[in-house]
C-alpha cells in the first residue's frame, strides 16, 4: 500500500470510529414518536434524516411536511414499514410500553429517550446527535441550554418561595405533580408547586383543593386562556386572584421538553419574581 493510500485508509478508519465504538453506523432514516423528540432531532442536526413523525409534530415548520406514522396512542405499521426507518426515537414515560415492544418484535431499532428534567433534555439532544452522527451541531446548543438553567438556579436559589398552581386543563382540572418537567421548572425559579407532593405527573384536583392551597400565582397554557381569566375570579380569597396574578404562557414553551423549555423557564421566573416584588 502506498503512503498516500495508507494515509487515506487510516483517515477513513478514524472518521468511522464513533460509529464503530457505538456499534452502529449513524442513522439516516429516523422516525420520531413524539413532537418534542422531533423538535430535538431538528435541533441536534438530525432533521435531514427524519423520514416520519407523529401527529402534532409542528415545530420547526419543516416538521409539518413529514409523513405521519400515527399519534401518541396508535402507530400505522404499514406507513411505518414503507418509510424503512433504521432508527425509531421513543419517549420514555410517554410512548406506550406495548408499542415499543411490538416495534422491537417487528425488528425495528427503537431507542428510548428520557426528558424528565432540564438536564435530561440536554442529554437527549446529545444522545440523538450521537445516534445521527451530528455531535458537532448539538454540542454548543446543549452547553448553552445547561448554562442557561444553571444561571436561573443561581439567580433564584435564595429568593423567597412563591406558591404556584399550574392549570393544564380546565375540565377536568388537571395540574402537574411530582416528577413533571414543569414542576422542575418551578423549582428552578424558586417556585413551590402547590400540588408538587402528589406522586402523579398530571393529577386531577378540585376548585376546593386550589382554594385551600392558596397559590400566589396561577399559570395556564395559552389554550386555557379564557378559562383562567374567568373561572378563578369567583374566588377572591385566593392570593393570586386578589393580586391579579393569573398568567397565560405559551403552552409549547413548557409542555414540550425541548430547547425552548429554557425560554419558558425564563418567562416563569420573571412572573414569579414580579409576585415577590408586588403587593
């Protein structure tokens, strides 16, 4: 082998090492089974490799043009097969276990992605990039995301706690419990989720329970705007109602475990700080 050929050979080996170490070549035909994983895949630089997504995968706009393989509860196995994916991204805690098991029995490579708190979101971005061979794209974004949350934790670590009720939906009255990522964001901002001790991700509560908890701030996603501006006004005894601290936030900034979570966290932190400084 000539010197030039030898150099070329070893260069090729070096370039292939990440895939060889991980036991698989970078994925080039990826299907995402959750809207937030779709978003993270685009952020990670794996967007060109996405060939299928589930319903409500609408960010970024490029995601809206991709074929749908189902939704959170149902997978169209025929459509999925036609896309010939070499990797399926599933949401740990969200994609039904039965769905994952069936896909694996069908011979698909399914990787479970955890996104239960901000650190896991950053790690998920890095994991998807590793699977797609796009680490250089994801690394600075993950670093900036972690730094942003570290700054928020530092800034609000010693601020007085603020009691917060998060209304996910009005009927039934769903809120967030322990282990939900919004609960983690509230903690980052020095907030105290008034239902944070319930060991359910999305418990149903009553108006009477909210009155008893006496939140200083009530937050609801934009989809619940009309309700949050009206239903609580009949309870003037609640601190949040007395002070007018009933806030609407863009739902996707909090409900989707993506890099946009940092933007949502900054908004929540600002709202809680206003409650500390206000009457």
